[in-house]
């Protein structure tokens, strides 16, 4: 692998992950509408609209935040980039990866996605997660890259 590999969370994962905020927004809207008619008070409806708007903004922010995430893998390290207003980048050296696990809850199986967890000896990221990424052979790719870089740098990992 001479080039870097860029991976992003799936759009459907970004849609469904913060879905609870969307549900709360609609519930609050309908409860506010019902209460305003029952109490014959427009203030209750206006408050419900305001709170609904806040939940919709939270949903949109979370969706955009998940869509902003990118994982860039080259032959020596993983670069983790995320953020909307402030962009943060973290780096994990591949020779620090100790173990990996794939998790596929129901919603991820439904959208053909997975969560890849890496256990590392990195101080800032002892466990690193690739969230909502497309189901691929990425675990094998990372395992091969880890073996190559350890061999190249003559590094061994101890527990």
C-alpha cells in the first residue's frame, strides 16, 4: 500500500445514530400542539416549537459531526480527523496496535456497516474506534500493515 486509504462513516449511520433527537423533536411538537389546544394557550405551543427547534439543531449538529469524521490510513499511521467548527486531528502509530475487534449491532447490519475497535499501546487512545464504516476487509488490511511496520522498525509489542 503506497497511497493512503481514506475512510468515512456511512451516511446512513450518520442519519440513524442521532435519530433519537429527531424522535424527541417530533414527540415534543405533537405534545405541544395537543396541550395548546387542550389548554387553549398559544404560549405552550410556542415553547414546544422552540424546544423542538433545539432538538432539531442538536440532530443536525450530530449528523454533520459524524459526517465530518475521516480516518486516513497510510503505511505507518492512522490519522483521525473530525470537527465542524474546530477540526481536531489525532495520530496513532500502526506499530502500537495490539488487537482488534469488529462489532456489528442490528442497525449496522441493516446498513452494511461495522465498528472496528483497535486496542493500542497509545497513551491518548488506548482503544480506538472506527465508527459506522462500511463493512470491508479493513481488519485484515490493518493487521498486514501492522505486521509490515513492526518488521520494518524492528518493534515488538509486549503486554
